[in-house]
C-alpha cells in the first residue's frame, strides 16, 4: 500500500539530512506504529506519505514514496486527498470551518463529490466515530478527544485508504485518548483501513500494532518489522517492554495481559525481597484538612483553604483545601477541566480566588507583585514557549538573571546542571529546541529566581521516555535540595516515577488524596503498567524493580 | 407544499435573506429623523431578534449593538448641546457658564446656553445612527457571518475562505495574547509596559505564524484548490468583472440613497454594476469543480423576509417624498406627527416575526441529559417524553400512587394541604 524506496529528506539550512536511505513497505490493512524519540524525524516521515514533504515544507526528497501506485514525486498533497487522510497533532489548528458538520463536509466539497453522496457519507462517518450527537456543535466548544475524532472524521469522509495520524493523543486526557484510539482500532478492524500512527505514549498502542517502524534519529538507519522484535531493541519502549527486557522474556510482551501471564516467576522472586522504599518521603501520609499545617511534617510552602475560583458562570474549583510541604512532589491528576491548572494558577496569582484563602509562604499571590512572588513560587506553563522571549539560549539566561536580580551566570549554571547538552549550545534559538529541551530551559529560567515551590503544568506533552526520565531526575534533585514540586499531569507513568503524593481532582473538588503507591495501585484507571503486572505487590516502576533485583542478588 | 416553504417549519433561514431584510430596515432609517419612527424601527428589529434568533453564540450580538447605539446618542447630545455654537433655538433648558475660547475656534463653544432644540436635534440625529447600527446588529444576531460567506459565489470562493480564516484567527490571536501576557507574570514582570509588550509579542506572533502554516498544510492535505482548472487569464478577467461590477453597485446604491448626489447616477450605475458582477460571477463560477454540502435554501419565507425589508425601505422613501414634515420634523420641540403612512414601514419590517421559520434549536427541546435509571423518576419521564403524551399521563398517575417521599414538590404540596386541616 505504502512503499518507501531509499527515501532521504534534507531541509535546506540543515547540516544533516533528517532521514537517510529509508526503505520499508506497509501492507494494506496494517496498523503501523512509528516510534522514535522527540525530534528524530517521525513527523517528517509521516508527512512524506501524503506529499506534504517536500511539496509543502520545502527541502529535498531523494528516493521515492508511492502510495497505492501514486508517487508523491508527481502528486501534490491535494491530489492525494482522496487516498491519504492526514491528521496533525493539534486538531483545532487544522480546522477550516466552525461547526462539526461543515468541517466533515469540507474535504468532500473540495473533491467535488455530489451532494447526495456527501449527505450519505457524512451520516455514515458521524456514526462510525460516535460523534453523531455533536453534529451541530461549534468546533471550539468540543473537548480535546471530541475534536480529535472530528478531525479524523473530516478526512475519512473523502474515503481515503490510508490514514496518517501524527501523535493523535498527545494532548488528551486518558479517557479522550481511549475514545480516539478505540475509534482508530475500529477503522482498522471493520474497514480494513491502513493506518500509520506516531505516538509517544507507546503503552497505549503497542499491543494493537501490526508493524513497527523505529526512527532512531541522528541519521541512524530506520528499521521496520514485527512489533515484539522491533520494540525489544528500540531506544524508546513502553514500561511493559522494559520490564520484559529486565526479566529476560523474549520476545518481550506488549500488553499487560501478556506480561501478567509470564510474570509468575518474577512475582515470586520479588515477594521474597523487601518491598520498594517509599517511606523516605518526608510528607508521606500528609493530609490537607483544616489543620493541614500541623499534620504535614516539614515546612509547609503553600496552602489553600476552601478555595473557590470561577470563570464566568463556571466554578473551576469548588472549595479545595490543599497543602504542599518541603521535599514533596505532589501530582495533581484528573480529567481535562477538573481544575488542575486552575489550582496551579491560583498559587501564582494568575487566577483570583472568589472565596477561600491562598497562602504561599505568607504571601497572598494575587495581591503580591509578580517580581516578589517569583522568589516564592515559580510556574512553568503548559507551553513553555510562553515564557521564553529571547533570541538564543544564552540571551534567555542573561535576561532571566536580570529579571530575577540574580548574580550573572546563575541561570547558565543551573542549565549546566539540569540540561548539560543545552549549556553547550548557547547560540540555539529557543524555538528550534525540542520539547524536552524547551521545558528544561523554562524550568531553569523559573528557578533562577530561586523559588522554593515549583509548579509544572502538563510537562510531559510531547516528551519521549528519555526526556521524561530526565525530568524525573531533575525533580528528584530539586526535592533533595528542599524544593517542593506540584505537577499537574495525566501521565501515570510520570507520576509513578516522581510523585510522592497524589491529589485526584474531579469537577473542582478533591476526590482522593494520599501517598502515590496507595492511590495509584488501588485504582484500575490510574495504575502504571508495572503496578498492573505485579499487583498486589506495590511496585510502580521498572527502575524500582531493577534496584530491588540488583540489591537482592540473583535468586 | 414543500416543508421549506412553510413558515412554521423549523429550519435556519438563508443568511442572505436576513441581511437583505436588515439592510432594508437600515436604509429606511436613513430616510427619516422622526424619533417615533426610528424608535419603532429599533423596537421592530429587537422584537424579531428575540423571536427568531438561535441559541448559537452570535445570537447574543444584538445587545452589544444596542448599547453601542445608546453610547452614540449620548456622545451626539454632549457634542451638539455643549460644544456646537450653531443655531440653538429659543427654549432654554439651562445656562451654563461659558468658557472663552480663542478666535480660531470660532465654530465651537464650551458651555453657555443649552436649549431643547439643540438637545432634541442631537437626539434625533444620534437616534438615526443608533437605529442603523441596531439594524446591522440584528443581521449579526440572526445570521452567522460565516454562513453568509459560505454563500459567496464560486468565483469569489478563495476570497471567502480568506475572510473566514481571518475571522477565526482574530479571536485566537486575542486569546493567545492574553495567555502570553498572563504568563509574563511568571517571569516576574510587574506591569504590562512597553518592554513586556516587546517580549510577549514574539511568542504571540510565532504562535500565529505556526498556526497559519498548520492550517495551510491541513487545507492542502484535504484537497483545497484541487479542482481549479481554468487558465490564469480567465480567472483574472472574471475577478476584474466582479470587482468592477461591485464597485458600480456601490456607487449606484450611494446615488440612490443620498438625495444630494442626484438620481442621474443612481439607477443606471446600479443596473450596469449588477450586470457586470453577475457576468463575472457566471464566468468565474464555471471554473471550479467544487460542490456544496447542504447549501442554504431560498424558498418562500426567504422571499417574504427579503420583501419585508425592502418594503419597509420603500415605504419610508415614499414617506420622505409625500410627507416631508412627518419624515423629518422641522420643529422638534413638539411631539412629532406620525401619520398612518409612517407606521407602514415599521409594520412591514415586523413581518419576519411571523413569516420566518423558527430556528430548529429553539423549537427542539433542550438536549436531555443521558437518562439515569437509578431512580424511577428519570426513567419514567424520559420514556414519557419519547412515547408521547398519553403515556405521560399514565406515568404521572402512577407517580401519585407511588407517593415518592424524595420528590420535594410533592412533599410541599402535602404539607400545604395538610396543615390547615389540622388547625
């Protein structure tokens, strides 16, 4: 169906080609998963399939990509619109019209499909993706998962035979991601559609893939093959595969079910070892009830009491009492719109409380001047680019020093410690950095003012496993120095990796709270893969298991 | 009769019809300064909006335009009564202390006599402008501007898409700017001074650029521009024809509406312009192979609504010719005359409240929440809603027998009837 024949891509101003000598085929009806770390060229590979590379993005394409016999050499993206449906990362940015029905019809109108056929196809597509009840809604009012399904529907109405999805779930909460992926699976199973999918959170999709293409980046060769074989050696792999590697299962399992079946031995071995050490956290078991200040061991850095925050008629927070103490990493979890970001914003004065109290080291955030508050609490927003204004990494650091009134070179030193590779490239432009590097730079800029409380809003968007691991290391280093971290996230694997305490929000209220192992292991929806495999033993991460096995010796 | 021709059949009226009607009302308002007629026009526009707007976000636009109108009237009165030294009449309201102004400001005064004549003239002139703005506001509230752009002829398709994209872009840019400015607090910037603006402009503009590139890629990938087949020359010719024609139409309309310009350039230019534009549209329309999904219908109600607007304009134009004293009362210190003919215009404009179909989303019941079957009440009511009134009666009877203590209404009823008997 799709054939890459010795394909290479080089952009004009780049020293190295993005892709070099890529050859593989995707058979009709396959679900093909493209994996690779951030910035390795996954998106470029996907955009080659419908000709956006090189017709739209510029650059030079060598070799040849053919889709169902049509070469992208001679066919523009618009000439392939009836054959390849392409959906980008952020669906809202690709919408042309303003309502769901019009958006679904747009592609068909461009192709000149007759009105009766259009009506019929539109109804079929609405049912296929389960979005019939949304048909008259304005696109801007939909949730992320709904928007992504509408975006998929809007290319499906042209009846393409190939669907290309570039990280369709990266901005979604677990439920939205589940809706989108189950819709994609149905398209593969029922319609025999060929789907090519790039995804960072492999744990969500690895078990459904028929074929995996590994894009290692850095000019190393792209390889394609069977999922177990490819993932066994891939530089990025979901926790279940890593656990398989650790336990020496070959080929590695791809689903929790597989791993659970084969984990009998491992569980017996682990049961005889001392459990994972989660008691080292100073604030384990902390609660935030009315007298939260006394219960939490360690100095409390921020509290809210009965906090209510509203936007217009909506109450984003409905009476939240919360406390965070030194040395704690608190994860705020919950679906989109549960109030996670609002709670963070209230702590730095970006959201004004309607009633209740916010106290950050004796300051009231909304009444405190930002230049004073940044020394008490710092926040990295969802898009780190929002607070990066400089032309280069070095310029950004110098500006951060001046803004914070810190000694010159402080930000650069932080960068050298937290992200050594960035400190070595001071001339790079912030927009040219990868997601992970931009996050690291933004964290350093915020930390330059030496706030004791650091807030991170959805830091894992677009981060691969390696970048997440680095983030976890950074956070652990800061905790040891006496900082406190509050992180709003959907990513259970990240929570397992770094959080000491979890606060679960729903509809603006705290619904569950406690040490990470307790909250996360007991919940079927929020348990990380390792916990699901090794339950009821409270192991959360592969590294914890590895440490225990290494320390316990071979048995 | 086709359902689309029935005025009671719920559907969305063609946006073009609403705009024609609103323009008719606005044109009528330009022909009169009689405050009674103008107030009637504003009331008519408001009434039609209230009865025929949909639940969509733009349905609330009318209020904003109404407020804008009030502001205009206030400004007009302040300027005319306090600042202008033109003939002010004899009925003095108040004598304010007058500030001496230099000779080169001879046309102005500050303070001094404020007369009823000045205030009322200013009120009437401001009201006229406010009424025109309200009429435009009606069109905005009743018809989505984007839907109107969907109806642009194929020859102008590219321009229409550009406008639609720009219209969705602007609000996003504003939202982006607000977000980035808020984020500047996180860098410790106290105020939104020039330095902050310089810093924050970059992420905003970068975001906008990235988005436009993404949008262009998405449109290309979905076949935009795929079916344009004709040569560059044909395209240029048709565009010139259309634009020239539209220019002619504009000048023609101006000639018709502005009494001073004289009628000689009105009708002929309008006709010639319309001819050119239609020719261009037909020539250009042949070249695209696009089809249109559920194009808006133009049926009987659309004709009636458009005719109502044009009728209103015509009635007021006739009034201006036949009875200038009623159309533009010269002595504003008395209650203006309102002959029967003057009422005809606003009355004609009221027609859409009856002949325009109600929008579908106001007729249909509000979407029911997913019925919850935890307690019997939800189940019964949702079944009743689905199966019609006869069953609704039965379930209601059933409720009485259940005597569900959890129903607060029923408990209150029992208490109210029970208490007096005990006394």
